[in-house]
C-alpha cells in the first residue's frame, strides 16, 4: 500500500490560472511550481503529497480534484473558510498577472493547525520546496517553516530545494531574498537550481560558480540546470556537465524545471546513480517542453 512506501512531500502553493487561447477565450487550469513537482513525482510512481492551504470554495476543490486524479495525497492541505486561492491570468504573450495577497497558502505556517502540518512533514522520506515557496511567507511563517525543516532533517528527512527565484514574489527586495535563501541553504541536502535564476539573484558568472557557492553551505548533491544546453552535476567531490541528449525547439517551457526536479528526485530515490537521474530528468523536461502548459497529457509522457 502507498502508506507503506517512503513519502515525498512538496510544500508550496497551487494557483488557479486563466489562460488566454488564440480565440481570445480563457481556459482554467491549475499551476504552481511545487504542485507541478508533486504531480510529476506521483506520475513517476512515488508516494507523493502536497502541503499547502486552500479555501473551501469551488476553485480550491478543483485543485484538490486534480491532485486526487493524479494520485497526489491531500491530507496535508489545510482549509480556510472564506478565502480563495491565488489567481493568475496569462495573456497570449505568456505574460502573467497575479492576484495572491489574500491566498491562504501565504499563511500556511500561521494557521491554527500548522503543528499538524509540521508533524506530517516529519514523517516524510524527502521534503521539497522552492524559492517561490519561501516568497509566500511572512517572517513568522518563515521562522516556523525553517525550524521545522531543521528539526526533521536532523531526524533523517532529506531536504531538496530549487531556488526558482522570481523577483515579483519578493517585491524586488533582493537583500531580504538573499537573507532568506541563505538561511534555507543551511538546511539543504539536494540543490536543484536553474543557473539563469542564480545569475540574477547572486551574480554567479557560471554554473561552476553556483556550485562553489552552494558547496560552501555544505550541500552534498547539486544539479545546476542550464537551459537547453546541459546540467552541471556536483556530488561526491566530482563535477560533470551532462548534456541534453537531444536539443528540442520548445513549444512551451512552462514547468520544464519542475519536471526535471521531479524526475531527478524520483530516480535517485528509486536507486539510480546521479548521472542516470540527470539523464532521466533531461528526458522528462524535453517531453514537457513539447506541449503547452505545465502538465503534459498523461499519455504523452513517460516519466521513468
């Protein structure tokens, strides 16, 4: 039974996205970087759960229905009556316009039941979160979340992190962003950053410089995603650039990094060596970019 398999938990936010089609009509879908990771982990056969907060409205029910259909457990989703999830409108150019200040996910670690969430995270094999996750929370929420991460890591839970830096989420406050990230990086086992994000936030001149900076925090397993070119793997004192097997002209790069992260984590926890895991991650990212939207049609993607 799934309850007996090691559990992987992604922490973050699920949004309702209204996407403009070529005919000018908007279609509804669900998004969110950590949510995408949870879904792709489940598609890889992992016992995946998603930790967030939602309302008790029809849109929140849509998120939960999608999670259930994809095999992602929702028992760590806290519910807040009278509140709506974040909403994003995506125009024909791909530009995003978000309304999220009142979303309950932003108060996940300040809600009355947050201790139950902390207990649930402690039962995981691995907990995944991102820089977007961190951007949601107040200083109080961040303090609680990072304390939980530190505690469960000491108990043997592995922690995986993708910086996934989005300036909008931090209101352009780079000093606060860097401070929060540095506190998080002290508590990470597996780092899965994208080089272009790291260059913007930290001024890293190369993927190698990103590895140097992350290793200074004691992170033992690092994969720096470098767009369509390659990924730089740093583990066990070795570094290796692993090229993409086939360069594909993308239809939509949305969630390529999320899929990469999920495939890498799933492969590693299934016993694959790091090099094999990066190859699997490249394959899934390459499949995702051939389709519009974050979630590919299930028949179109082979995660393993």
